[in-house]
C-alpha cells in the first residue's frame, strides 16, 4: 500500500454489528467527507453490485477502497480508515511487523465471533426502532 493514498477512502461496514457501529461513530465524529466516506452495507439502500463484491464477502471482512480504485481489507482497512479520520496514531501498532501476526489472528477471531455478538447493545438502538419495530427485526 502506498503512503500517499488517493482520498477519499470509502469504508464498507456492517451497521448491524454493535461493535462495528461504535467504531464507525468514533470515525464519523473525526472524519470529513474529503478523506473518509462511510457506507453501511446493512442498509436497504446499499446494493453490493455497485461495488462488484458480493454482500457476504463485504460482511465477512472489512473492505475499503481509495479514489484510485485500490482496495484494502481487514486490518489494512482499519488502519487506513483511522488515518483518514485523523486518528492514525491510535492505529499505528497495526504497522508494527513483529506484532502483525498476533493482530491478524485477533482480527480473524473477531470476524468468526462477530455474527454472534448481536446481543450486545447497539449504540443507535433508539434510532433503529420506530412504531414498536426495530430495523434489526425487519431484516431477520
């Protein structure tokens, strides 16, 4: 990955994931649209065919692409999204080569466990429910 990326970075995330949604809220508070665009793949408005990657693949591992079309996934998508939001110093350990295998293992474990973490409280719980029905319930 180049050190002079073509902004903006478009990050595809699962808004139904409570932990993911918390991270996205943090990124959104610090980012501007010139550097980071956030796309919720769980939204009914999202169509995976518009990016050429099926929704299942996007949901299984974090994906992002730069304005020049270059894709990054997993920990690299995390690293570059934090850099795009101006929070790169917090993600710097992801660049440390000796620890990278440990981080990759942790990320893989998170990806395996993530579908089973829907019981955690969602940060947008109140906004996701209207007329006695929640978005998460309608998607089931």
